[in-house]
C-alpha cells in the first residue's frame, strides 16, 4: 500500500516554496520602491537596474510599470549618450526589448539612437517593427519616412521608371547569356532586377551581392515573389569580401553591375572590378581574332565608359562654394580668412574633402552658361584588367580647352556615356532624360575669374585614388599662363569689370599678384555648402540685422525709462545691464555677432567647431566688438540637450534665435517644444526670432514628382513584380526641391496653409482646413510648400526667394486628384510635432485622397 509518510515531505517543499516566494515578493517590493525613489531623485541609472530586477522576477508587474520603465530608459539613455557610453546605451535597449519585444515606443527610441549613430539600416528595421506593432504610431511613421530617404534614394524610383534604360540593360544581358555567358554575378544588385534579367535570359547560375541590409532584404523579397527563390543566390556582403569557393562555387563568366555615381567611379566600381577579375571572373578573352568559348572567358557589363566635361558659369553653384559678398549683415568679412566648401577639385587626394558634388544641370535655379565645348576627359575599358589597375597611376593629363563664351568660371560639369556592349549605350549628359545627375567640380577662387573668347582653359585630369578628379589650373591668355590655383587678386573679375582694359597692363597686374600670393597662408575654414549659401543670403542677414536693431533699441529705451522712474542713473555699462542674446542656429552662424555689433549686447553663439569659433573671434575683433561680449554657449553647457537655459541665475535672455527650417525644406524637429521652453527664458519684452512662421503652398501637376516617388503604372518592370516591394519606401513628402525649376503645371494660386506662432502658444493648432480654387484643369499630384519667416510683424524672409539658402518640399498625394478650372479643393493640413501632412478632396465629393 502507499507509504503515508510521503505527504509530509511534499508539505516541507511547499513551506520552502512559500518562504522563497515571500523572500522574492519582499525583494520585488523593496526594489520597486527603490526604483520609484531613484526616479524621483533623477538617479535614472540605478532606477533602471531596479526596474530590470523587478520585471525579471515579477513579469506580472509589466503592465503596471511599463510607462515608468519607458521614461526611466529614455532618461538613462540620454545620460549615457551625453557621456559617450554608446555600448552601454545599446545594451540597455537590448535588455529592455527582452522584456518588451513588441513595445513600439522602445523600438522607436532605439531606432532614433541607431540613426543618430549612423546605423541607418538597423534604425529602419526598428522603425518598421514599431509600425508593425502599431501602424498608426506617428513618431515611428515620421522616423521611417525620414530614414527611407537615406536607405532608398529617389533615383531608385527614377531608374525603375526609366523603361529605355531597363530595356537596354536587359538586351545586353540577354545577348551575353545567349552567346555563352551562363554563370552570372550581379554586383550591387539593389532590387535584384539585373540578376533576374540574367536568369530569365537562361543563365544556368546567377549570384548577386548587396551591401545595404535594407536593399538586400528587399531583393530577397522581390526574387521570391517572382518565382526565383533558390534560383538566384543573394549574398549580404561586399563583392570585395567574396571568395571562391566559400561564397560562390566557381568563377563566373559574366559580371553585371551599375555601381556608378555621377562621377562614374564614386561607388567603387574600379576596386570592385579589379577584385572581380582577380578572384571571381573567368579570365578575359585574349585577343579579338582568337576564338575562345564564351563560357570559358569572362566579361563585364558595362564594357566601357567615356567621360565628358565642360566649363560652366552658374550663380547657383558659385554661391554654394565660395563667399560672394564682402559684408554679411553690416559685418565686414575681410578678416574671416578663407572660407571653403568641403568639395575640392584639387588633383591631390585629401581625405577631408570630397572631389565633387552633384547637380541636375537641367533643373539648376538660374540655369548655367557653357564656356567651352564639351571635351573627352577619360576613356576606360572595364574588360581590360591592366587598364583598371593602371588607372590610379596614370600620369596627370593636361587638356587645353578653347573658351567659346565670356563668363565667370564657376565649375567643370562632368557626365559619362556607359557602353553596355558594342551596340548599346546610356548617357548621363545634361540634355538627357536620365536618373543620374552630373558631377560638379567647383572652382574655389576667392573671386571668380572672367574667361574670354580666345582664352584657353587648362584642365588637369587624374584618378590617383580611384576617384575621377578634374581641376581648372590655369588660363592661357595672349601667350601667357595665368595660374588659377594660386588665387590671384588682381585679375579682371566679372563683379567689377574694367572699362577699356589694357591687356598688357592687366596681364602684368595678374603676374605681379602671383608673386605676393605665394606668401598667403594655406590655412582655411571649411563650411558646409549650405552654410556658405547662407552667408551669401544678403536679404536674410539684412532682415535679421534690422529686426535685432529694432528690438535692441526698444529694450534700451525701456531700460532707460525704468532707470529714470527709479531715480537711478548709470554712466557705465556693467555686465548686469547688458542685453543677453542667444543664437542656437544649427552649424555656422553670424547672427550672434550681428547682435553684438549693435552695442550694449552680450551675445552667445552655438558654433561648436574650433576653427569656426576662431573665424567669429577674428570678425569680432575687426568689428571692434569687445572680446567679453561674445561667448560660445556650448562651452557653458554639459550637452546640447541643456542648450536652452538661463544665461545666469540673475539674468534672462533679451532674444533667443531659433533655427526653424532645415535646408531640405522641412520644419526642424522639436521646434515647437524648443519655442515653448525659450518663451520661459525671456525677459519682459524679449523676443524669439523668428516670432512666426507661415506655410504657403500651391496645387500642381507634376509627373516628375510621381516618377521620383514610386514605381508608376500597373505593368511589371521588364516583366518582374518589383513595384509593391520598393513602393513600401515611398515617402509622402519630397525634400530638397527647387520649385523654380521643377517640371510642373500650376493648378492654383499660392495659398496660406498653416501658421506656427513661436511667441504665442495659444494661437497654435494642429489641424487646419484650407479651401483652394483650381485655376486650371488637370491632375493634382502634389502640394509644394515653403515658408515666410516673420522676424517681427513687419520684417520677414521667404524660403522661396531667388537667393535663399533653403530648398522647398512637396507633399505628394497617394492618388492624383482630377480637377476642372473653378473647382474648390479642400486641403486638410496637419502638423504632428514637426511633420506636415496634407490630404485633399474636391468639395461635395466624398472620399478624401489621403497622402
């Protein structure tokens, strides 16, 4: 019969479990109490550890503690970020996600930190997961849209919408495969379209590689959806890391790639192909007359490329790459020294500089003037390994270009022709309807040099670090060589023409300047292109100068009246009586100096870089601004999070200058939160600059915006189903637009869309409906918008002005809206944090077209 003594043993285990449970409950209770106390004391690190202990021991508390845990994690992450403990920060997020793997707030917050650290692929994954958990979570949606612009650039959509380009690549691949190239590697596969073309053409084996995690995952989805899963092997890696037989079983007979940028070599095609010829491709065909089986030799598509260039004059390029004004808001710039953009066309490699920038010349505001005929800068054969390996050791080539039109030399514009095979080619020229922009090599002369017909421009072409470099080095005039890379100061400039010039005197003056110029310092201060364009924006700085002068005058008079009323008279200007102005503009800004130049002002600048601070100090000295009247605010704060605070315990700010609009055309993130805090830090009568922002917009029909936003049409791309996958990365707002050159039809007059009042919180709202009357019949595809920035009630600047350093943005509707002239269109405009969204419908017609 059963042993009755077994029951008491079970009872002892129960008592021990109860004692353990009691101890655990006591530990959980005390840890929860400690977490809450630490939170109250703002000891976020200790609070986070206590919460981890509580939630691991007692998961039942998750719902109860979720909000406090999120807040603690957020504050502790900010502290870790501020002291550079990045690994600890991410470890904390990993621990949090183990507890709350499907928490949209934690996923989104980790994505934000990842994005700030430059991990865009990983950030996108976290934002995407947050949206899957909660599709209507606006913070994650806004972040995903922002990161999508980085991960899937707009040219991907243009490229897939370029049917001519796609057909030419498909035909070249089909011919190569049918001639015997039956093993294929697609380097930089993107959506996988070229690899699928090879498989469809009958290739026995197709491999592809893609470095971007986002594009790799997209390519895998596309290949699977098109029934080629298992038939195309896609690798998430650089081609430079690939080996035979570890990654692919044997060498391939064909490499297809389009890893080219506007400057042809900028995406590393030379290095990739050198590695491919050494390690991944079969050997090339030995000679034209020697017969070899195609399957036994290797080849590359594209086969060759020819690079072209020409000299151009363009005010738009000029104002983004060199200082064009002698004064900025009444400040003389003579003492600033050399200010240079980070784009250098020097033939010598420099890691701190980019060799070129890019522009779409056909959409350049103000257009451009060609100063020379197009010339051939370079030819390269991608099927010649010796030529590829010798590219970086080629001697610098000098080319003489006859000048055909008079004009100021601003840049060399460069494009190329890509020869896919002997029959098909693609051009990226400025007159072509192409997804590529042109490469721009700006001239850095402090003042522009005026080229004249009969001159010859000497250009040097080199590829010393596998980047194509073109540099305008000299001009031949009347048999004499005038060096441009020495920045002579005595040449004839288009900004100050000389009447009836004497050519001999002009030449002697130029040559004399060369002798003195050699002693000039090589030191310079580097500014972003947008910062140089900002300095060249005279209206902007003059408007700020006037608005600040009005405020300072008002506050001085107010102070004097208060002194008279109190019977106290002061002959001196003690620091306690100074007006305090804080400029929290992003990047390089002279607004603090402009404020200090009015006298009786102590100005604080948020400029952080040491060289840029030195420029401001030199300008202050040359403008007789006392050294103690200019300080750098970030030197007084522990981190940027605490930027908006009182100047001292006894003082408040007379003016706070906020940077409200990003160069790309969007409202800066957390602008209204900053304005709310700034209002609390102002003295009586103090102002925020600007005080108000008015958003204006217009109804337009633009096929260009549609082509740049999504793959268009119902037909598959070359027979492949790609659109549904890449169109996941469609963003509702396009940025960096030049509205003045955007190909579009205006379907209405401009209209006020929204108002943000930075001085009066009660005047603000989050939703607004606006009625707009269509002036022409057409399809509304987008609503471009821009801003009127009111510094006070009378003084304003527009981001749409011709010399603005800002670009414009446009809200693109998901579905175009047909209108007739005279129709009234109702726009629903919403502002969530700093993101504007717009939907539209015709009056009396149901079903809004949400964007």
